[in-house]
C-alpha cells in the first residue's frame, strides 16, 4: 500500500472535486509507449492503485516496465461507528489521490499493443471510474 513517509499536515480539509474540469498536468504518455487514462473524476485510494498494479504485473508475467504516475498523498479521516457529534476530527483512515478527467495513471513499455491492452483492461476493472488506453505518438 502506498502511503507518504512524512506529511506537513496530518489532516487536510476535504476540498471540492472539480467534476467538469479536464486535467492539465499528467495528461500525456511521458515514460512508456502505452498508458491508461482516466475518463472521470474520483478519489483513487492506495488500495485501488495497488490492485490495479498487481493486475497489470500478473497479466504481463513480469515482462516490460511499468510506471505508476499517481501517488496518494491526501489524507482522509473517518470517525468510528456510533460515536456522537463533537470530540473533534477522526483519525486518518486512508490516503487518496484526487484524479481528474484526462490523467494518465499507469504506463507500460517493452510489450506488444495486444498485451498492453489486455493488462490495462484488467486494471480498469479495479479502478472506480471509466478508463481508456492511450498510445504515444
């Protein structure tokens, strides 16, 4: 599971998701030849990133190289069940990465296009939004 080693602020405010905006950073394939791109905006947890990474690695049978282009650094807190109001903010439950439409999540190089598409199809099932495969021009 991916978690930050050290954070400046232990708890963050929630913020608002920019549903209709398109990502301006990290929206092109930079390292590999094939990439998987998000088509919706959602929070991506560290468990979902790890599940997608494992699906890609198992499908490729340790062939080629994989780049993970996202890192969950936003802490999300959660109060225990059946606790009354008051008493402050709860402890950090998980870390997420706020994904916006157009962000490249994973990249692959050193494999054929069919293998990359098959691996990204399996990884897309582990993610909470629709995705598409993009190829570097």
